[in-house]
C-alpha cells in the first residue's frame, strides 16, 4: 500500500449516480408494467425472482444518461460525449430486448409469469 503524501490546497469531488439510477429504475418498471413505475400495476418489483437480469440493461441506460448530461452543450468538445451517449443508448435498447424477468406471485420461488423486454404492452383507450 502506498501512503498519501502531505499536500496543501487539494480539492476533490465525490460523485454519485443515484439520480440516474433512480431514473433508470422507474423507466424499467414502467417498461415491464411493474409498480412503482405503473402505480396500478398488478405486479411489483418485489415479485421479481432474480433482479440480476436487470443489471446490464441498467448499467447501459445509466451510462447513456450520464454521457448525455455531460454533453449538455452543443459544442465540438462535447461531441464525443454525445457519441458515447448514443452508443450506450443502443446497447441499452439491445439489452432491454434480450431481458426477461420472472415474476413469482406465490412466494414459492417458482416463476408464475415471465415478462420479456422485447414485448410491447398495448392499452385500449
């Protein structure tokens, strides 16, 4: 282990992506028709058997949001951030299409329903 040397006038920043994580959580619950994203949804995120299947799609979505935020201005220096945001957005869409969540209604550890990220919900007005 290397010790930190003595220094003056050091500044640091602690960064968190909790806001982007919360936004992605709501987007995914809306997409899959789950509460809290859909207030009157039949199922809740607590009914998902294995949430690890959402990890990759969440990471891609969060990275897309972060790079879009960093790009902010439309100047040339931020063009790479826009490219990265678009790249991660495409990865997010592909991962979402592959994603399948298993829902357990009886708390018996057996999937009662499977939701695919590739399917689209249609609602009649």
